C-alpha cells in the first residue's frame, strides 16, 4: 500500500506493469463473459426463461440443480477473488470516499444479483428473468468501470488525493505498516 500512498506507484514501473497486465486479463474476462452470456441467451428476458426453464419447441432442457451448483461453485470463488482484487485497487485511487464505496459495493452486489437471479428464474419464478438481465448488465458495467478507473489511476492518478483522507484511513495505514 505504501507504493500508492507515498507516490512510489508513479515511479515503480514494475508495479504499474503488474497492475496493467492484470487489467488486460480482466478486460479479456469481460469480453469472454459477454460472449458466453450471448451464446446462451440475449437481453430479452424470454431468452433467459428459456435458458433456465428449457423450451420444448427447440428441445432445450431445463438447467439441472447439479449443473447450476457446479457453475455457482466455481463462479462464487472466482468472482469473489476477482472482485476482491479489483475493488482493493479502488482503495488506492484518488477519488472521494463515497465514490470508492460505490465502486466497491456495487460490483459485489451485481455479481450476487447476476448469479442468484438465475437460481430465482429456475426455481422460484420466470418473472425474475429481468433481474438476470439487469444483474448481467450491472456486473459488466461494474467490471468495465473498475478496469477503466484502475488504468486511469496507474497512468493519470495522483497520490495528492491522499492528503485529505479521514482519520480512520490514517489508522488503517498505521496498521498496514506494522504488517
């Protein structure tokens, strides 16, 4: 954390390379996430219903409980790690505390909404299909925003914004320095 707070981030090229390369992988994940979604369904809620509940006319089977558990199991772990890493970067960008909080909370909520709404469509009601579309769009927007803001922080951000941190942040920094 000291690299970002004391301004070394702008001088430490290897740290910048690590962050940028990580963000390249996130951008590729973002693209493949969209490709996977649109291979299975569209932004039309009816396509979501057909994906989860099946469609006799097109011989599409409903999603099985076991299949959904397997997908959720992997998604929860992978998305948790991804979001923890991406939102952790938000702690270091020179933005207001409120904006940082928004950039941290919304992606986690979007990921839960995206994953959970499929379960709701399949096992509760097809009326949750719009929630699935909303969750997907919100998650994609959140990932893109986190990526863009992180890139901005690497190439254009300034550590001067840390001068106005509140006392709680200062206490956290002292704790981090001890580690």
